């Protein structure tokens, strides 16, 4: 890529640097994020600024967080004429996003939206951070590995579902926007990608009396995916076997059911049962 040559740098594989070079995909991401003139965008990993440019041109404010200081000089040069651009040279996992949003939101900015072509080596921690921090954001529109996207947009209980599927469906309404060929990036990664959009819910989709317990139970159920829920929760130390057996009977769940067959509502019922009976170990 000319710009890399011009600055005499190479894409850093360890930082997940696969730069998007397909205009059609860029347009689709911007469209999927439904960006409007008053939006405040937080971009994770701007890289060479391919997505940053249309974001700057279509919104009130863009804050881009980039870990690689080699990219910083390029971005500063490229966007020095935009007064709605702010660049933070930091690991996204170390940024206090709640504080950032509170400090930077003003009368000119309306909805906060996250847009990114994410570095694949930390996709899950980034998405979980965005959700668990309960940010005041409208949506998350991101490019991720296709295989991960399939897990994120799966219905709980579906064949691709994992623990994260339940977390996503607890906090958001997920949707796949498009698949993207590996050829749309330089350098080309070993796998294809997908763009997904997560509409963040004002209130979680199910009501639980103890959120930490809900995620603990989901995690235990998926740590031992092939075991019955009864064994997974007992072996995981949630409570003793008799209690969990009684709970399954009370909640009218099959004693042999596996965690991956449960809906989010089922996990919520289990959580509330354990929490109310105070029988977690
Ligand atoms: N947005 C650009 C594009 O679409 O061409 C680059 C996307 S590239 C897949 C991921 C970007 O995230 C890289 O620029 C990389 O340096 C940056 N990155 C990697 N780890 C990061 C982290 N922990 N915090 C912030 N940025 C990170």
C-alpha cells in the first residue's frame, strides 16, 4: 500500500493489522451504522484511517483509539484539517469509555455509536468490555472474523451458540450485515470476515436478580458443553447435586438437558431460583 511505503512501515501482524481496501464494504459499514450528522462516533483501531474518513465526513464527532504509535503520525497528518477529530493513542482495553463519553458529549452530539474494523486477536474482550461497562451507546457496528460473527448473531440455543451468544442477546439485538472476503484486506488474513450490528437495549432482555450469577451459570454450562447441565453446574461447584436436581424439577426442565439447549429466559429462571433460595456455594 502506498501510504505504508510513504511512511516506511509494515503492517504489524501482532496488532491484527489487516487494512480494509474495498470501497463497497466501507460504504456498507457506514450505512449499517446509520450515522447521522449529530452522532458521536468512537472508532476502535483506525489504522490508516480508511473508515475514519467517511466517519468524519458524516458525523458530529469522531474519537479514534489506536494502540500503534506508528499509525498516529499518519492519522494526524491525514486528518489535521478536520476539527471534529480526536485521536487517542492507547490500548482500547485501558480506556475508561464511560468517562470519555461523559466528558466529550456536548450539545452538538446526540447518539453515541461504536464503529470499527476490530483487531481479531482481541475481538471478544473488546465486545465484552463495551457491553459490561453499560455504556450509554446506541449501537456497535463492527467487522469481526466470520466464525466469531456467526457465534455472535446466533440465537441462544442454536448450533453456533456459545456463552458469548447469551451475553450478546442479554444486552443487544444482534444482526449480521454482510460477509466480507479476505481479499478485501491488505495484507489478506487467513479467514473471511463479517460485519455485524448490535443495537444496544435500554434494559437487558431478561430480568435477573443477580447479573454476576447469571453469567457465572452460563459460563459453567458452556465450560462443559457436552455434559448435562446438572453435571456441569454440580462439577463447576455452583451448588450440590440434590439442590440442582430439585431446581430442574421445580423449573420443569429435563434432568438430562444440556446447557446449550437452554434459552436466555431459562438461564434467567435458573439464576433467580438459585439466588432467591440462596443455595449457591
Ligand atoms: N480501521 C482500519 C481499517 O479498517 O483498515 C484498521 C483495522 S485493523 C483490522 C485493526 C486496528 O486496530 C489496527 O490499526 C491496530 O493497530 C489497532 N489495534 C490493535 N490492537 C488495539 C488495541 N488494543 N487498542 C486499540 N487499537 C488496537
